[in-house]
């Protein structure tokens, strides 16, 4: 099957300005499921849903702090901490499918950070990876 797929709790997300991918969280299910995993909607963009993405490489990041992390390839890296500042709800949600009365998230959905980062899904989370 090609095309966008519905996103569930645990899907991998990545910010284009961040060094690390993360799982999206959903503290409380909305009651809709795909493959027995909770579906998400366009309002799932709060700090409880989106964590940091490691080091932020955005030139707009004005943090004076430097952090040190292990990259996904195992190297020690340093830079400014990622502290997502989400501008608005997810875009490109599926208007025709509602989850708790709000449009469902799909693998085409995007989230935008104040520091010009674009957060996208790397998978749908429907299957353990």
C-alpha cells in the first residue's frame, strides 16, 4: 500500500533541525485504534506529545548553553539544546477521518517549530520497528 498511512502512538518523528529522532507520545488514548495502537489527531502537538530532538542546528537558536550527546551513529556531538517551540497544530492532517472529533494524523502530516524546524514522520508506528 502506498500513500499516507494513519499515525499511531510510538511513530518515529524527526525535526530537520534536530540531530535525534524520537517517538511521538500520546499519554491518553482518544479511543480510536489501528492495529491495536492508539491513533492521533492534529491537536497532539503539546509538550506531552513532542519531546526534544537532541541538538538544534537552527541558526535561529539563541541558546547560550552547549550540551554534549551521543549521536545515533555513536559519536560524541555538541551544540545548542533542542527545545521545540511549536507554532500551531499539525498540518496536512486527514480532514475526512476524525479521531476524537479532530482530523487524523497521517505520515504526510507536518509540525512547524518557531526556529524554522519542520517535524515529519519517519514511519506510521503501526508495527514494531
